[in-house]
C-alpha cells in the first residue's frame, strides 16, 4: 500500500525484517512471473536505506544486519565489567539510524507538548546541557530487550522475533538531566501524573515519546511509522524512577547506535520504552499509538496463537521480571573441576521496577542449591536498583556426577528483593512473541576428560 502502485523494492529494503522464509512463502502465492537472467542483471542498483548506518565492533554477535541488532559478546559478559564498553553494548534498532541535520548536535531540537491544546516548547541540545537551567544527573542502569533469552523459548516451540541468547542486555552509566526537571520547566504541574493515576486507569495520563527513526523512501516519509513508545506520566514525574534525558554514555557523547544526540532513558522497564534519537515528548490522555506500543511487546499465555491473539487486550510491557543468566563457563564447553570438586561460575542477575537482587542460586541437578556471591550496584538500594548484579559461585558437583567426560547441567535462578523468583520451566513462560523469557537458565558443559598417559617405546608411543 505504501508503494501506491510504484516499485515495492525500496519498501522491502526499508522493512528488511520481513525478508524471511515465512513472508516469502506468502508472497510466493501471488507470484506472476520471473525475471530472466539478463533482466535481473540490468536492474538499477538496489535502494539501501541502511548504507549510512555507523560502523560497528566486529565482536558484536549480529542477529540481524538490517535493521541492525546485535548482542553483547558472551566473552564481554564473562569479564564482569560493571559498565559495558560502548562499542560492546548490545544494539536493538527497528529502522535505519537517523543521519543529517535532524541529529546534528548543533541543530538538534526537542519538541515538548505539555498538554492537549497547548503550544509546543522547543529545547536545543545546548538548552538541555545548560547547567544553570538543568542540574546534571548520572544513573547506572541496564537496558535489556524484552526478548532477551528468546532462543530458550525456541527450544520449546518456534516463536516470532530475533534470535536472542543471553546478550540482549548491557549496563552503562548514563548522564543527562532528569525528565521531571524538564517537564517542570515547560510548565507541566509536578503532581499532574500522580493525580491522574489516582483517578483510575481511564483517567491516567501518559507521556508519549517519538523518535527520529522513521522510514523515508525518496520524497516519501512515513508520518505514522516512526518509532514511538510511552510510559505513565506519573513515572516520568517521579524522582524515584530516575527517568533521564541522556546525552552521555559511560562518560562519552551518546554513540549513534544508542540514540545520539538525546535518548530518553527509562530505567527498570523494557528497553523498548527508552526511545532513542528523541524527537518529541507529548503529555497525552492515551498511550502512544505506535505499532511498538500497541501491537508488539506483549506477552500472551502459552495457549494463544497468532490467529487468536488480541493485542488490544493486554497492556504494553513496562517493568521487567526477575532474570539471570550464566556468562561463564560458556555453553557446550569443557570445564575443569577444582581440587575440591567444584565448578566455578559467573553471570548477571537483574529485576525490573527498581527491585534489587536478594539472592542468586546455582545448581547442577535442580534439587540441591548453592548461593552465589553477589556484587550489587554501589549507591543503589534494594528498592531502587537499576543496574545489574554480577555474581560468582563455586558450585559443588555431586560425587556421582564427577566423572571425566560426563555431561553436566549448570543452572541458575535469581530472587529479587520482593522475593519474586524465576520460574523453573521455560514452557510456563512460552508465548508466541518470545518475550519475558525468565525461566531457570540452564547450560550444558562437559567435565574435562583426564589426560591419558603415554608409554615410551623404542619406535614411538603407545596409548
């Protein structure tokens, strides 16, 4: 429909996530012919809206090239650095990375509409960085895709979405200004959000966010297909939620892949709500009507199919559930037992909504558990934790499993400060969209076989 009778190729290139076998099977039913080899060779160069995307670190684990989506390498997670280096931070893009004047720091403008029928207020990057106007603030927080660990759900039954393992998560120190301060500055009453929340769901106000990443083909620019999201206005105005308009990441200007020049960072919730390349903020009586707020990032029960799913029946994912994963040893690797019969393990744990991690347990059989040693975020209380908790453990391996060459399961589960615990089975959280996968994380390893001594013979060695 967007092609309006014209060439469809540019739109196929723009929405490259549809370039999968299941979609091609549907289109194949409508095929009316084939190009000859000569006709194919004489086609004009294909339109590529992603050709201006930035260069990326080759160690990122790419799960989709266009739009670019890549995991933080497992080797980086195993280093247990509190702040993930910017170049190793996982990337989740839905459209091409914006370029040109609209993201030029000297020309950037953020538009804020403080209420219905009110004139917009415009702020430049220089305005936001003016410390006489807005106090600077730093927050250490993870960003995690709601589809992190989706591959575990694929092991039950195939779901729709990118194949994420355990690396669609990273942690950084974000610097910017409190969104609450900016809303106060443009005239939004500081108690407007909380008062609307007290009136009930139908009266609750929202803060809509629009990004600058929107489809553009030639002169055509999609005015409705921009990336957008929203959160309750009460959260945006709550100083305890620590929502930022951020322009620095780990002490450096935001990289292009992470929303330069300004990103709205919403700690504790699905990464989809931390809108990059922020273009507009709107105080509104309804949620964002963006596809990604209304028709994606929702979790159905495991009996719901695509034919029966009603996205309007569920709220958008916001606060994330408790989760954890093993970063070392790596799956299917050989492990060396310590002299006292233990396997050394390490990984991350996190829970949404500011809930800190109370406990992390590891096991080799799912019955007997060992408590891990936790490295909680400094300066963050258990009731206001946005960064991940890193953990290490020495797991005693049951004697009957301490056999060289034997396969071994390693399991981890976390418990947050409100005593929410990860469920045992992946089947119990399976859903068609593959989101919110937080069952026990399990990997398979093999105990290092013993080296076989060799006997010296006159003409060589014997095993």
